[in-house]
C-alpha cells in the first residue's frame, strides 16, 4: 500500500523537476493549470503533461489551448527557477480527434 506525503523540499532533485503548467483557451478568456514535469531530452527543454492540458480532445486545430507556461517547483505562487514558455505543443492524434485513448488507432 502506498501513502502520499508532502514533499519536504521542492527545490532539490528530483522534486524540482515537477511543477505547474498554466495555460488559456485560444480566446484568452479562460485560464487553467495542470501538473507537469521536465524530462530528459536532447534539447534539454521538454515537459511532460496530460493531453487534456494541451488540447480539448476534439475539434482539430480549434481545440488547442494556448499560452503554455511551465514553472518548475511551483508552490503557492513561488517560482524559484523561473518561467518557461511553450513553443511547440504535441499531443496524440487519437486524443485530438476524439478525446478517446482507450481504443488507439495505431498498431504496436
């Protein structure tokens, strides 16, 4: 059985890699946030999050959220490592076209 517990120091690895992603709808009239984590990549600038934080799940190009900002180690308004703006957003086509990942259209 696992038991959740509060992180004692979010400023050290690996906790500092986890943070908050803030974003808006395309009209910039609604704002939201999700959790995210920086991941190892060749460009050293990739963040992993859930598809529903990037796209509404249907509607093609009209479904993308905008203005993504990742704040590592974010806690109660604190941004100890700065803000990182999203330049390229990628989500599964199965999510984008129908918000359903239970029946993927690809073959492993």
